C-alpha cells in the first residue's frame, strides 16, 4: 500500500521558488510566465533523492481484523493510498485455498507509506527495527473464531468441522505461543479491530502528523496547466513544426471517416517525421569524410546507442516506421493498464539490454500521463538516466505533456501535436480517438 506526492525538480531553464508553509511552487521561465504547481515529483524529495517511506507494522491473531483496520486507515488518509511508482518490488500472492503461493507476483513500485500486515509481523526484531509504528489488533478469541468460520466457509471452501479442527489444533495454540507475546512490542494496541472507530481516528491523525513531519501534506492538487500555453511551454517539450504537410496528415488522422488503410498509411508517414525529429535531440559528434570527388566534408555522425520501448498496445503502431528509420533497433515492450481509480498497473515487461543506451518511448497518445509516467519509471528503475529518454508521441494533451515534464524535467518529449482539451473520462480533445483500434481495424462501438 503506497502513495506519493508530486514534486518539482530544477532544470536549466526554470527557477523554482519554494513557498513557505505549503507545497505550492512557482516556476518562472525565461519569458517570465508563471506556472502554479503542487507537491514534488513522484518518488523523490525536493533534492531529487529517494524518500524514506513511513513503515507501519500491523499484527494480531487470525481474523482479528488486521486487514480491515488497514483499509480503514487508508480510506481515512485519502490520497495517501494512491499508488506511485518508485523502485519496484515483487510481492508474492498467497492462495488460502491451496495453502501455497501462486506462481504470479504483483509488481509494486516504491511508496511513501508501507503497511506490513500479518500474524507474525512483530515477531522478528530485525523487522521491527524497520518499522516507524507498530500496531497490535487485540480482538476476543470467540469473535476471531466466529469471523474465521464465516470467512473460511464462504471464501475458502472449507467445512465447519475442518475450520474448528484447524483452529483448536494449530491456530489457537500458535496464537498463544507466538503471536500474543508480540503484543508487548506494539506502540499502539487497538481493541476490537475495525469496530474501534475512535482508535482508528487517533491512529490516522498520528500518521498524518508523521507524514507532515516528512514533508508530505495531502492537499487537492492545483491545476498544473494553469498559466501555461503553447507559447510558454517547458523547454523539454518539442512539437513538430506545424507545416501544411503536418497539418494535412493530422487532419486525415483526426477525421472519423478515414478508413483503416488510409489511417495506417498516413499514420506511418507522420510517425516517420516525428521520429526523425526525435533523433535530432540525440548526441552527435563531428566527423570528416572524403567525397567521391576527393574533397573533404566536415559532417557529423551519431554518438549514441539507441533502443526503443513500445507501450502496448498502441505503441506497436509506431514500430514499423521506427524500423524503417533505425535499422535493426532493439525494441522492448511493456503493457500498462489503469484500474477503475485511474491508477496504472504493470502487467507485462520485456526489455532489451539498456546498458549505456538512449531510449525512445513509443506511445501515439498521451492523455493524463499516468501510464506514461510508469513507463518512464520502469526505465529509470533499470538504470536509464532521465536525460537519455525521449518520449515520442503523435498527439498529446497539454495536461499530459506538462505532467511528464513536471515529474521528469530532464526527459525530452517530442509530439506531432499538442491538444488543449482533456475530457473528464480522459479522452484527448479534439484528439484522434482510440489510436490502436483505428490502426488495427478494431470496430468501434
């Protein structure tokens, strides 16, 4: 369970001025336009260093209400539960029906708050020493048995006899011998579990104070696009020059009546131009060559290793144009999807060797920027410096581009067009619709 706030990092073209007693920052660009933002870039403090998370241990007997307490605390802390990406960890998933771990694991990226919940959470001194707050949920034995009966029969397919046998033979003796003695290590003891509203409220307030001491104060975010127009964009956002040729290609792609064949053809043409523009932002070195007529020409040659990361499924729409320009380029793939709370989750990852490489991230649209942030976080997690990443897209919303620029100021963003609008449902306005559906011919309903 994790969360993080946003943060602003300095770059060569911006001067950040910390405002007293809040997280609002004023960014002044070279043309004196002001942008009001809130918080700090995800996963790092204002100095760019990873933040030490607040670790909370929750212990108690089986069916004492540990999980319920954790959920109540998170609900009370509102934005603290928001998932943010940091250094990844793989969390094993336990199947209570088979009493074994599943082969699949859940990938979680770093957090400001970590809640460790389990019956033996406070047993190991080494683990206790890592915790900032230690909690013991103290619930009556009869209540725990009743809950266990109801839960195991309904959710785990067990019988009444098997639950009682397991409880009397293993669960209760183990609780008395190993779990109950750890109660003495707790900083906070909560009787009656999640039913104890007063205790949970006090705990929530205490956690808020701890987080405030660490520099995190939950607030409603200020609109990151306030005061920003296409005329005063951050220097790391690059838009393809809006020539008549570019505008004509965009008009075809935006037209809902464009058929699949034409959409693919003109998409490939435009993506070729955008990738060529992206390549101009890579390092080159001088090179002198001899021409066929025997004279010297002082030119340049690429001074980089290059690979690409395709954000599935839409990113694959850009792979063919990429290969036509960068012969033999190694391309990795990630599948990132957002849940009902608009939080991105990583479902698949296959990366090439990223050693000493610049990386082009391919995704034809950037809407809110949440999935794009995770794609970049994955590259950072694998050791790719932020200033060696170029995000290549056909159409981006202003909000999405500014979000990436705000969180990753050394990242370069190259887009064919920047649209001002973003609907409440997350659609770019005017946009191009569902890019991958239109490219691959999936019927739209």
